């Protein structure tokens, strides 16, 4: 009899404990649970960083698409300076003034992030922006802008700005055997022109690409024109002797609309001896490590590393 009573008491106590645990006054409301879940998701999103968009679609063959350039104006202190687009470095400490880098290939369709690590200059502000440009348009859309006043951040700081873009990729070119042969003949012509020391002909080989670039990238076209002027002038130096060009081991590699001509072993496609350059210290030489070509108005032309 005593065993039975003890068992009943234990069952009663167990039921009482369950009832206490299920007491509505001791439970969180559904609203509390929902708020905690929202907070958890927001914290997870903040830790993961801004959400990036999807890979951009490929444009149609005849579609006119914009180009995107990153502009850096003003100055920073003498410390580490880094500008990133979607986590990819675009500027790292050094930059060429008034020559904005082409960044279309780094953009995503939808969400994007501009990142910057810097220390403010004491007397100059910093402005970083990404422009969207269509050919032959005088005004350009501003996709994102970051601004810092002079001396606003006297110690190193990291900042991010989210923005939206809808870029499209240039369609890849389908190289035929005839294309490859035409490109290799163009490379041979470039070499022969340097051998003849014909500076005007050197400039003419790059003129169509420079003219095309001016429509959307005048800064790059001007920079490229100056570089070609220097090459044309230097190539006429009577002491320059081109090393014999050997086509064996040269490969043609397409990258979207631009084709790279390079050697499989990594050596220059062709080069010259070293000579003293007028007004410069040390020696210089002609060295075509990689030669770029692009089809412009139906013909293969030499081009420069504009990025498009």
C-alpha cells in the first residue's frame, strides 16, 4: 500500500512540473520570437556585408552598351590607399592622375559595393565615383559617389557605399582560322614597320583604336596617343635594332572583343636591343610583351589595353 501511495505522489509532482513549464505567463509571445528572429537575420546580413547582385548578362552582337569608369579626385594622406569594387582592388596606393580605370567587368547586375581604405589629407578632400558612359555622350550618369572632407579622417578608416548598376558583358568573339591569320599578319606588319623605323606608319596602325576610344574614354585615348607618339619617336632612333621575329610559339587568345597575341613561354612577342633614350637616364628598348588586336569596322586593328 505504501508503494502505491508513493507512486501516485510522484506522478502528481511530475504533472505539476509539466503544468508549470507550460504556464503561458512563463512563455515568450509570438511577437517576441519574431522580433528575435528578425534581429538574428539582420545581424547575419550585417556580418556578411552588403548583398551583391548577379553576374551581368551578355549583350547582343549589335547592342550598344555603356562603359563604366572609376574616378578618383582630390588626395589622401601618405598612408595605405585602397579602392575596391565588389571586393576587387582597382586602385592600390598609386594611380595615374586623370586616367580613370575601366571597371565594367567588375560590376554585378543589381547590388554592388564601392569600398575605400584611406587616411584623409590634411588640406584636400577626397571624391571617388563611378560613371556610366555611352559613346559620344557629353554627360554621364553617376552610379555612386563617396566624399570625405579634408582631414575628416586623420587616422586610417574603411568605408563602404552600396549602389545599383545594370551592366552588360561584351559578347565574346568567335575566332575563325582566317581571323587568326589576319591577326598574325597584323603583328608581322607592326614588326616590319618598326624595322623600317617608320614612325608615322606606327601611329597609323593604332589610329583606328584610338579614334574609337575617344568616343567613350577620351582620357584613355589621350594617354594612349602620348604613349604611341613616344614609341613612334623612339623607334626612329638609328641605334635601334629589332631582334629577328619568330612566329613559332606565338598564340592568339580571345578575351571578349579583344584578342591577345603572346608567346606561350611568356617572353616578349618581339623586342629590340637596348639604347640610351634622349633626355632619359639608363637604357630603353622596344618590347612588345603582349600585342592586342580588335576588330573595328570589320577589320583587325592594333589596340591598347583600354579594357574594352
